[in-house]
C-alpha cells in the first residue's frame, strides 16, 4: 500500500520502489542504459535542456517545437538559433558555422503536437554527427505509437544511438502522468545532478508509476493497436482532404484542420462539442497568427463510425458558421 503523494523531491525521500522499477523498465524498453522520471514532460524538457547547455553553448531549435522546449532553451542562457521548421539545409548551414561554441545542441520534437507531422530525424542525426552536435529528441507524441516496438520515431528511423537523450511523457499514449528521459548512463547521471526541475520538484505518485508499468506491457503485448491507429488516421486524413479540409503534412494520429481565423475556429469547436465531439480549437498564442486550427487526436478505440460522425458534424458546423 502506497500513499497518494511522495512528500519530497526524488533526491530526498521522493523516489520509491515503483519509480525505480519504472525507470528500469523504461530503460529496457528504450534499449538505453538508464532512465529517470520527472514530474511532467514539461519539467523533463526544461530540466534536460538547461542541464546540457549554458552560456558558452548554442542551441538549434526547430521553429515548431513545443513550448516546454522553447522555455528550456530560454532558461539555459545559451545562444538560441531557431531554424525553419524541418529545414535540414538551414540546420546544416547553422551547425557548420558553430564550432566556436563549447557545446552544440539540436533540439526537436519527433511528432509535432499541433501539426501532426514528423521531424526528419535521420537527417538531423546525420547533421549532429557531422558537426559534433548533441541531439535531444522529444518523443512525447511518438512514444507507444511509432516504431516496431513502440519506442518512437527515433526507433522507426533507426537513429536512437544518435540521440544524446530521448525525452518522453507518461501522459499521452501511456495514459498516466509524468515525464521521463532515457539515454547513456553518464548522461543520465549528469542530468540527475544538474536538472533543477528534477531535484526541486516532488516526485510523481507511485500510482502513476505503476499505471505506466502496465501501459508499457500493453504496448509490448499489443502492437496491433498502434498499427491500427496509424492506419485509421491515414484514412481520416484522406476523407478530410476529399471534403476540402486542409490537414497540412500530418502523418500521425494528430490531424489538424487548418481554419486560419481564430473566431471561426472556436465557433466550429463549440458546435462540435454541442454534438458530443471533443475537437479543441487552437488559436494564438498556442499557434502563430493565421494558423488557428481544430486539433483531432485519434485514439486506438476510435472506430470508423466515430470518424464518420465527426466528418458529418464538421460539415454541418461549417455550414452554420459560414
């Protein structure tokens, strides 16, 4: 029997048996030497980036990276260079010209949370190797979904060994709460003693760690779930396009419906919700001006009848809003 809270940070009394077991399991599942837990995925990104880069360093950050990555970059004190979204040529040119810096860190989401597209991690890995950069990949929306074993996009593209660390969350496909990092033992040891968001935050509850353990087992035992989810997402994207909706370059379970105008976006979201469909409207500052969108997030349990109901309701909503 365990309590609801841990009472202190991991380095005092917060880290318990379930945390240790989950860290060992995450390392084993991620084919990494070590892993450790954060209180959230946000804390994981902020803690890792600020521990790996400082005032004498440079960070190359994809323009569409999550806010937790952006904040980690800002707090690090490093020189920040933002390169155009997915632009490998721009990144290569920047990395080539950065040898005056002590450390060079490339940071990126693997699956981007609003656009649902995937980073060219194989190209980023090649650039990191060529120009002696560290590569940090946030697999929050890819863990449990991509890769033969569900480890993420880095696994699918065979670049796990090129990553200095891989960040993940327990709150998406794993259905729990908390964040984690996997990587080489010496890097994990460094982070455990340098990541302020780790050792100054109360450890996650044991129940969250236990739930994540079970979720990892489901991912391992039932690979058909992620295959079916991605197939269903591809089918829904095709239908959206056939109805004239712009879904951009999404290639994941996240499907954006680009609307543009923020008021129309929120009106559409409200009408869908009135019909029992949760499709959040996303507007500035969460996305740039002119890029307001409806964010469809498919799950394994969504059947095609749910997708059909969504499209019918979306067409009705569009007619009434227009």
